């Protein structure tokens, strides 16, 4: 004759195994959900870095043209930026003369009251190109005659992310 308590304990190992497997499955699913969200955060960080680098490229390009592509007889290359860039490098390049008292406030010899805006796209990936828009201005420093303030605002774009940088620089009349 079989013991009654042994008869009632049949199948308990199956129930215990099922409970242990359920707990293990819940732990694995929660860890995988956490890791998936962390992977998305890391992906967004790389997009942010690309957008920031695009913005910085706009700043550097404007500084480069201002210092290195000076037209003959000129003191700076900023006013000839739209002429210096190819149409693919400076899309929608517009210049605005801010000095309305002179016929040509931005000449090769006097480029201290002028605004330039342009957009540029680069990268071989045509589906997700890196783009930047630049708003650069040179204005006289009203607190110190002969000096000027050079401001560049650049906004970089990559995928769904954008980052902006603004640089202000001041030049004294006596400084090179």
C-alpha cells in the first residue's frame, strides 16, 4: 500500500521548475529591455556628436576663408566668402551690407560691417547627410572706435539631431 503523503506530492517538482523558469525569464526580459534602451541612448549620442562636429565645421570654414582666402588688395576674406565657395559648398549663400551710409560697406579693403549666411552639406551618405547653416557677421565695436566684433553662429544637423555653436571674437585696430 502506498503512503498517502507520497501520493499527494506527485508533480510538485514540475510546478517548482515552472516557477523557477518563470522567474528566470522575467529577469532576462527586464535585463534585455534595459540594454536595448542603453543601446538607443548610445546611438543618439553618436548622432549628437556628428551634429556638433558639423556645426564646428561651419565655424572653421568661415574662419579659414576669412584668414586664408583674402582677395588681392584686401584685408580679409570674409566679404568674398560667397565668391570663394563653390555652389556645392555654400548653398544659399547671401550677403548683406549692414552699412547703409556707404555705397559698398563691404569692400576688399574695408570688411567690418557685413553679414553672410550660407548652408553647406557634406558626407557621402546621401540618405543622412551632415549639414550646417552659418550666420556670420562683422560689426564695428561702438565702445572702441576702429575695433570690430566678429560673430559666427553655426548650427549643425545630422539625422534628427541638431547642435549649435556661437563664437564671438574682437579685433583691436592695432592688432593684426
